[in-house]
C-alpha cells in the first residue's frame, strides 16, 4: 500500500461536512475525557493524600482498557461505526455525570472514582478505534491523509488543552471539580447528537466469518508480520506506558514540590496546552510520510528530555517552560505515530491497529500505580528523571531501526494475511 497523496491544504478535510461533524464530535469527547481525568486526579489526591491513590485511579482505567481495547478494535471493523460511537459516548456521559452529581452532594468516595474510571475506559476502548477507522469512509482518497492528521491533531490537542481548562476551573471556581464533571457530561451529549447525523459506517461486505478472538488474532498477526507496523506500535507502547504517567503526578508537583497549589497546577496545565497547540499546527502541515518517520524520533526525544528535566529543575518558572516542551513533544509523538500507522496499514485493519496502539494508554494507567508507589518511596524528582531517560532510550532505539524497518514500507506493503 502506497502512502496517500499530500492534501491540498492543511485543513482541507474540514471542508467535508460529514467529516467535520465527526471531527467536532470527537473534539468534544476527547476534551471531556481529558478534562475529567484531571478533575478525578485532583479529587483522588484530596481523598487519599498520596501518589499511590493517584495511581490507583489510573490503574482502574488501565486494567479495564487493557481487556476492552482489542474488542473495541474488532467492533470498529465489524459493526456500524455510528452505533459504536453512540454507545461509547453514552457511557462517557453517564460516568462523568454521576461523579459530578456525587461531588455536588458531597457524597463522592474513592471507590466511585475507580468505578467511573473503569467505565470511561470501556467507552474509550470503543470510541477511539471506531472514530479513527471512520475517517477513511467519510473522505475522498485525496484528503484521507489530511483527515488522519487533523483527527489526531484534535484528539491529541484535547489531551493537553482539556487538562489545562480543567485545572483552571478547579483553581478558580468554588465547585470547580463538580463543574468539570458536569460540563464533560454535557459535551458528551453534544457529541451524541452529532453522531446521529453521520452515515452508518457499516463493515466491509464479504468479510469472512470469524470469531471475535479470531479477528483480534488476525490483527496482531498482521502487525507482527510487518516490520514497520511492529516498530511503530512497540515504540508507541513503550513511550506512552513509561512516559505519559507524568501527567498523573502534576498535582503533587504543584502542591508539594513547588508549593503553588491548585492555581499553579492550572498554570502548569495551561503552558503544556500552549506547547501542544503549536505542535498541532505544525503537524497539520506535515504531508510527507518520509519526514514523519524522522519526526517521530525527534518528538520522542523532546518528550523524554522534557520529563527528565522536569524532575531536575528547582525553579517553577523553568518548570513551566519545560512543561510546554513536554506538551509539544507528547502531542507531536502521538500524532506522527498514528498518521504513519494509518498511512501504512491496510484499511480493513485500521480499527484493530488503533486498538493495539491504544493499549499503551491502558498500560500507562496500570503503570501509574507502581510508579506512584516508587515516587512515594524515592521521591517524585528521581522518578521523573528515570521515566524521561527511558523514553529517550526508546526514541534512540527507534531512530536506529526506522530507516531499515519503515523505509521500504513507504514504497510497498505486502497484501494482508
């Protein structure tokens, strides 16, 4: 399979009405999910007062997502994508609304946060692959590549902008935490309405009848057979699992190390968002897969070095600058990786390829608990330094292997198994 041709303009795909509805609906969902993740982390810190408590909430997310994500990929390839998106959006809205009401009534307990995190993970495992696989059906061939980039730009920017807004709401509103949860539920409602206006997005006709587990196995074997896909998936899994948990511990960094409280926490999230927005705009203008292969390694290095430096800096203003780099690096890394995977991989495997990559976010949730325990034992600064060094190492290994593993795949791909 050859890469899709470059798009006419950086935002060409948004000129197509149905794609634009999918994009806006996805933006609302991802913004809601990432915003309530921050509110849940802050609430967990208030209820437990420990990094282990923060990690426990993420672990609830990670365990459910680990099990559910492969099935979400199969659902995206077998069922109506519109139906899958609607079910996922409803689950997200319910999980957020219940916690919001419980917070208003001052009845929220720690176990509720874990349960809501698990329900959100189930919904996210369904939503992510279906949304990404839908892009190829809603756009003409010449703008599919641009649609992939814009879809990732929106979701990855929300990964940083959502926490920034949530942090500011928590810092400035009397009931900021509840407002984040209830606002997230409302955004999910908006996304559900937009989903209803989309075409069904049915599976490809004539697919051989296979069991769900059989289709999951087909997807794993397809990725394993192709050096390029295997390297991209493994690089993403490693960097996300061992690097992304830094976000979970920003409340501790703000409250205990820099002593800036919730206001400083909101500011930290905001500067990360600023870096991510710049990276998103640059990513939207990137059309060459060959350049993206190089950019992925550079993005990983930027991300890893930023986490390492965040653990070393003693000054809050410098930490803000470093967080801008971390936000830019994380978004740049994920956007580039996802674009390459969907450019190289076969269309009929898009949902399952996406589900494999999303396993990294379940792994990052699971890893957050032991990382939190390590941080409680040896200190958050030392833990950040170790996390950043590992991400740098993963990026270096990728850069050494990518010319031979990915280069040939940009010119030709074997037919799917």
